[in-house]
C-alpha cells in the first residue's frame, strides 16, 4: 500500500505529468501544492493518510491471530512498512516522498490523542517559522516519547511496549 504515491498518481491522472519533475523533486503533498494547487494537494493528503490508516488497521487485524504481542503491535509494524513503501515505492522507480502524511495517518489510527498533540505542536511551529520540514522533524522526534507515555498510561505489557517504542523510533 505504501508504494501507491497519491502525489504521483494525481499528477499523472490529472496533468499527464510527474510531480517529481518539479519543485523539490519530491512526491509529497507540499510539492503537489506548490506545483498544482490546493485541490490536488487535498486529494494527495487524503490518499496518503488514508492508505496508512488502512495499512495500520489491516496490520492490527492480522496480529489479532498471534498470542505473543498485543494486536496494536501489528499496526505499528504495518505503519513502518507503509512508510518504507512510500519513501521507496516499487511502482515508481524507488523515488517517493518523505512519509510525513503516511506517518501522520498511522499516528491518527493508532493513538489519536498523541496525534492531536503533535498536530498542535506542528501547526504552532509552522505558524511561527513557516518551515514545514522543521515541524516535521520536531513531531518525528516527539512521536516516540508521546507514544511511550500513551501506552504506559494504558498499562501495556512490557514486550508490546518495547516493540511499539522501537517501531516508533524507526
């Protein structure tokens, strides 16, 4: 699922072009916004977030059938592979995006409270500095910490907690 790059699909379907040939050369929403405008960027956002939500839910469902770790661990594993597929898509010559929206979709699907906190931090940072990449780096650094706190608060078993934390760091 990660290898489906909605930025590239939108640019090819609607503009007969490849967004990676413009601007930053990235397949992500920010480059789609700068190159084609708001509507294609919204479609890209919905697609990239949506594919990670579906992957996470599928991973969680698959892990329902194993006894070692909590099912949520499958969600985090699926998120990692979805982000890897997004950054190195097999369908688009291994040239993809950074995975920020894919990661956001995974966070939204696994822990909406932490996702909301990270979104507020991101929006405040971008409003102050106007540097999207800095906001992405800040929330990527805070994500494992907030996730660890969230699952500790939920009383998650030690093995699952270690697995989840390692996945979030990756």
